[in-house]
């Protein structure tokens, strides 16, 4: 069975991104975004989703991290969409409840073709070193829209920002892993409409 792989190149005046995603990988990450905290989160995604992920980005981080974070989300979501193709034979839905020390995050998602993001966090502390974790909402919105995915991501408790972000990425990774898994009983597109 062929691996479901997509490569996305995105170049603007603000960022230059090369991203490859293999949904049927082993959790290998090669990530260099210029933003150390985001590198860590994407490495966690690869490990816990068992997707292979390669990301290289040169962005205008001298301005701030916003363009880099959002544009990687755009590229990542596009790669998810392309790698899934017509979405034939997948489980489609994924959900996970993940504890991370004092943090608890729930994620539920649907690769049903209609993008929507519900994002909530109980964490009032927002900085991990120089990274503003409020940018993660922009990342996940870009992923949701470009992957054509309905994503509900709720951090339900805990006020340590690193743990909050980590629990979100791990819950998201485990949910993606479940949703993109091939279902041996599903021979077509998992929708009563016949298409996604």
C-alpha cells in the first residue's frame, strides 16, 4: 500500500517554507522553523501521530513570529488535505483526551471537508520564553481551513503555558492519527454524500 505523502512549497515576502508530510510514516521529524518552541511542538506532533514531518522555514522572525507560525499552519493544513486525497477508506473522525501533568486537553476532529475551528484555553499565562502561545490559535485556524477539517481543541485546565501547548499538540496528533487511519471495513468515501 502506497504511503500518503504531500509536499508543499510556499514562498512569500514574509516566509519561505518547504514542508513534507507522510501520513503513513513512523513519527520521524526534521523541523527547522527558526522558532524553537514551534519546532518542539511540531516534533511532538510527528512523534504522537506517527506521521513523518519535514519542515524548513525562513521567515521574518526579526519582526515577530506571527507570519512564520501562521504560514506553517497554512502549509501544514494544505499538506494534510493533499495527502488524504479523496479521503477514501479513512476513519474520518478522531478524538483524544490528553493529560499533561496539571493540564488536560480534549481534541475532536472531522476530516469531513467543512473547515471550522473551536479553540479554547483555560491557561492565562501566555509566554514560553519569547513565544506568545496565543499564536497557536492562528496556527490551528490555518491548519483547519487548509485541511478542510472541523477541529475542536479545548485546553480544560492548568496554567503552565508549556504544558498547555504541549497537551494541545499531543491531543491533536493522537486525533489525527485515529482519523487518518485506514478502516478495513470502509471501501469508499466515509460520507453519505459519496464525496468529501
